């Protein structure tokens, strides 16, 4: 398995996707300056690392360490960049809002977590 590092600015962060099997994946795009033609790399994290992307925001300069993965399914071939480490080089992580000291019981019960997007696919990875 090939390992590589990509340094650039966070261009876009996507929502977490939950598959029918329970598997979760979240993707983000890093723009790497490359002369006149910037390169946009779509990178993914899986399972419990999905929530770690909440600490990133668009425009932050980061260095990402990825594994290049390749799969074959039904005589079709797929590549992915799987992130296993990232470091912020410049920019600040988004500030977490502090909750009020006491929230009324009624108000807390009406809040629901944001729904996760579900995709129905027969690709096994």
C-alpha cells in the first residue's frame, strides 16, 4: 500500500455518509497549489474518524498523510485516498460554542441530532 503526504488548503468538507451496513465515511477536499493548475484531492476518513473532521474548517492549511487504495469490483476499478493522519499548519480550528449553564428541560428534548445521509449501493467498500 502506497503512503503519501498532501499539503494544501481545505477546500470543502462533506457530511458523514452512513451505509445500510452501518459503515460510515466522510470526505473532504484539499487544494494543493501546483503552479498554474491547482490540484483538488478528495480524501476520505472512515468510522470513528469522521467526527475528527469537525475540527477542520475551509481555508485551513493542513498536511494530510494518506494511503492510496485500489479496489476492483465487477470488472470496474476504484481508487481512494484514505486519511489516517492530518496536522494543521495554519489557520484556527473552529471555536466550539459553549452551552449555557442550564438549558430548560423542554428545549433540550426538542433538539434532534442532524440526520446522516444514507446511500444505498451494492459496492462492497
